[in-house]
């Protein structure tokens, strides 16, 4: 029975509500004339489009889909003899760069922000004298986000005359947002603007391949130089003319899409699948806790084809009820708690309670208390992580909770207990030292032969990383560089002296440097990074600057919380300091832009992996292990699960999100100077650990699950 089910083609954004009957009739009537060449340059269709768009017919070119027009633009403005380059954004329509690379034209993709917006400043930084074309998809595919008229004006206003911007409005008919930019209306004011539109989406003509471009005459004339005269077949021209006339079908399509999209959004929300509001006939989704490949392959095995957007997100085309209900049924089956944690009933109960808390938090309290009782009685990793999540969920159910409940520094344990536990975490597991070792070896390679080094640590804590670094430095042959370290960390709110911990850190590091015979100096700043301007630091030009950020930048709010984006602001300040190297270590998990339920699923995957590491590496009766689990990681879980908005300070991002952020802010991966074998040997890693290389460093995995990523960056030219 299942094998007979028609597949839900949710991957290519066709009009799944069909095609106009008037179009089909017109094409049937035109079949008898297929022996002749098509109307040259689609003259009749161009005239009809000109009337509809309020332009002149000689300001339009019709192509065999937008794909041909993209290719013509590349050939005309960036051909092999023109030494041109292309700019576009990511994630976006991949054909722009695919076509450029097929023609051996360099293509630069500028990452979108965490809210899937265009960063105008990043765009300006990437403009070059050789830039010839910039492609903007609006609304954007696959995110569904859009540029407002004001934002598009900002982009167009900063363009030099030698750059032509191409606004691809393939989904413009679906737009309901009143402030979405209408690029056609801007054409008279911008001589270097091109607008692409298509009949493949809302008009339901994907298979006949027909699209068009609108621009001022001088651009049209240039593109005509490389266009073939009979590039669009007659049936396609007839179909497009008929589609323009059948306004009732277009209206029906748009209404049906809006209704179906609203239904799909409501259902995805209830089952804990993140989606982003979309102005197209599709949704970008992230289930949390699953890779895009896992979901794609499961759906494909059940005759549903979706499009992978990146490692974690998928794009779903909106369709009729019968398609969407089947899709939702299969997603619900995949994500059901009893399937996700088939052999771990307590973790399945955590997820199941998440559904209740999302809808009726007051009524979930009894279930949360029951979970906590069961978890306390079970002493393995499953029981202990269930305890941590039960406490977090109980806090989420409370009214009037305080942000301090998620703050590590609010612990009631004594300082010595916390220090002892942290020392165990550092010495007995690689969860912290993996990032330290990667960063330290990367820094040593970057400062080879330098006379004076300025280390800027953006979250120094107890400074444990630098004891190992000093030992590496002391072991270098020949003369060692003079080392200055500036440590920044948040003020100590439990002490009359807010800088007490920073001062103690400096004393310990200075004593260690003296024992090793190093020329060392230390300064400190007790401040939040949000409240400080890094460019106010006095760094002598003779110093080689190194910036280190280990497990600290994720505490900064980004644009999803407030503007300005503090992560971007700090990275921009770092870039202006022109450091030799920037090292960044962060958990490889998404707790920033996911809503409660997908974030719960993602955090349960991440922290269960962490607790399993601790369960394997630390003795069961070790008191420090409980402090590590229930105080260090337990308080992270409290914050991730129980809080929203600015109260949630544990806002980790996945590796690819950090990579996009660094690239967008003007950094590029540094050449890797550290081998996986080197880290394995130094840390004597358990056989269940593995290191996965990537463009900027390594990711630490446990039993195949990613935990933490260590990266090294340079300022891009």
C-alpha cells in the first residue's frame, strides 16, 4: 500500500496546486504549430508583461526560465575575458554560484545573519573593483526572509557604478508583507538594477521553463548581445500568455498556499519543529537534535522528497492537505519521544513533558515532579541528566522565576568545592582542555620568531589555559618572546572587590611564569564584554596581538535578542585591532535561535553526550562529578531550558553558525598548525573520542556525536 503512495515533491517549490486549465487548453491548441520556429524574442509576451509591470517592452527579455537569464548575465558581465567576480549570499539560491563556477567566474557568498538577514556592512566590505554582479533573492530561498524597501535602497545606494545588482523575485507573487521591497518600482532610479521574475512558481509552469528580466534599456541591449534569438519555445510563450490572463487561478493558488502554510506552521509548532516565517511557498525548518541528512533520508524512505538547506535545516514546499498531513504524520513518527529514546524511558519522559510544558505549563508540574522522583532513584547517566532537566523544567513551569537561577555564579556551594570540581573537569576530561590545547598550539605557531606577544583573553576565568601555554613557550628553542596577558571577565558579584578573582588569577600566572623564567606581565579588566570597547586597549604596534575566546562569546546577546548584535560588535572590534590570530572554542550545539521544544530536543542530545562522557571517565562515587554535572552543566541546562530572551545567556551556536558569523565579520580560517594525532596523544583521549577536521580547526566527538568545536581565524584581506 505504502509503495503506491504518490510522493510528496516538497523539494523544488513547484506549484503543488497544479496549473491553470486555461493554460493547458491554450497549449493544446498551439501544438499544431510546433513545426515552426517560435515568435522571435517572445514579442507578444514581452508586450503583455510590459503592460502588466508598467514598463516598456524593450526593457524586458524573456528566457528559458530564470536559469538562462542568470547564465546570460554571467556571460555578458563576467566572462573569461572580463575578469569579473560575483557576489551573493548564503544560504540562498545555489544556482548563482553554481553558474559562476561553471563559467570559471569567482563567486563570493556572504553569510546571512543569525536572523537570516542581509548584513549591509559585510556586503560593502566584500565589494571589489572586479565585482561585476551581485545576486539578491527576494524573498530569499530557502529562508523565506525578505528585504524591505528601505533595506534594498541601502544596498543599491552603496553600489559603485561598475556593479550590477540582480534582484531575483521568483516568489514575489506569494508576498503578503506590506513592506517587502518591489524592485521593479525602483528601476527608473537605478541604472545598474536588474529584476528577475518567473512563471515557474505561482503560475504553475515549472516544466515549460519560462522567466523574464526587467532592466533599463542599456542593460537589456548588453544582455541581448549574448542571447540566442529563439531561446524560448512557442508552447512556453503561449502558456505564459494564458497564465497572465487567468488571474483567477493565480488568486486561487495564492489563497490556497497561505491557508496551507498556516496549517503547516501550527502543526510544526505543536510537534516542536522550528520554522521561520516565510514570504514564499515554502518553510525552512530545523527539528533540533537531528541532522538534516537524518530527517531527509527518513522522509525519502517514506516517499517524501524535501530539500536540504544545510547540515541542520530543510526546506519544505507548501502543498495540498493530503500531502501535508502525510508529511506531518511521518515527522511525528520520527520525532516521537518513544522513538527518539526507545531504550531510555526517562529521557523519553523529558521530551514528552516538553510537549506538555509548551501548551499547558501549569498542568505539567505533576509530571515534572514524577520525573524528578524517578530520576533521583536512577544513578546512571540517564538518571542524572534527567534530574538536571527535571529541575530546569520545574523552573520553567514556575511563575516569577529569576534570571539568577540560571547563573553559574549563583551556586550555594563553597568556592573551594567549585574550584576542586573545575580542576577535575579540566584534568580528567578533554571537555575544556581540548579547546585549550588546540588554541595554545595554534598560537605558538602564529608567534614563531616574534619578539613581543600581547595575549587578550576575553573570558580568562582561572587562567588554566595559560599554564600549559607558558610551558610550551618555555620549551621553545632560542630566545622566547616577552609575553603580556590581559584577562577580561565579568565582575565578581559575591566579593567586595569585583576584580578579586582576576587578581588571584594574575598572581598564580605570574608565579608560574617566574618559575619558567619567562618575561611576563599581566593586566586585567573586570567588565562585561558588552560594556567595554576593546579598541580602547593600549596595544603597542611592536606587540603581536593574539585574541582568545574560550567558551565565552556565546554569553553575548545577538540580534535575536537585541540590536546591536553584541557578538558582531565584539568581533568587529577585534577585526579592527588586526590580530595575528583569533582562537575560538564553543560548544557545537544550537541553543540560540531555536524555540523551546526544538531547543529542548537539541539540548538533551548535547548534554546527554556530555553526561555520558563524565559517566565513562569519572568514578561514580566521586563527589566532584556531581558538582560538575548538577552545578556546572546543570546550571547551563537550567538557563537553556527555563529562560527566554535576554535572561537566557547560554546561547550556544553550532559550528557552521559561528563560521558564518566569523566570515561575515571579516575573518577567514587560519591555516591549521595542529594535527589530530598531536591532540589525541597529548590528551590521551579515550577511544570513544574522535576529532573531525573542518575548515578552521577540529570538532571533538564522543561516540560519533559532536560536542565542542575549536577554531582559529585570521583577519581577511
